[in-house]
């Protein structure tokens, strides 16, 4: 079995310094979340909200969250 860990931690990558820095956490801890950028904001949607064992029946999130790098939240 393959186990995955739920996270609410978010990190931002800086390609100029080749480093990751922590930013505001997301509200719903999950894994395998889809992300997209629009108008300078990062949107997260879906993902799994419970520990998964790569089997069917795992809860899938219907939550969408938005991170604004300017406001840092």
C-alpha cells in the first residue's frame, strides 16, 4: 500500500534564488490538489481530504481556495 500525508502547508518557489519559502496555509488540508493562476492569484481546487491508500471511496474535496501573494493570504 502507498500512504500519502495530508498537508495544509504552502510554500512559494523563488526561481532567482532557487529556494522555497513558507506562506499562508490553506484552510483545508489535502493532497493531489489542482492549482491555477488567474489575475496574479493562485486558486486551489479539489484534492483528497482524508488519508488515502490509493483505493476507491476516498473523499474528494469540493472546496476551492484562493491565495493572493500581494496580501499574503
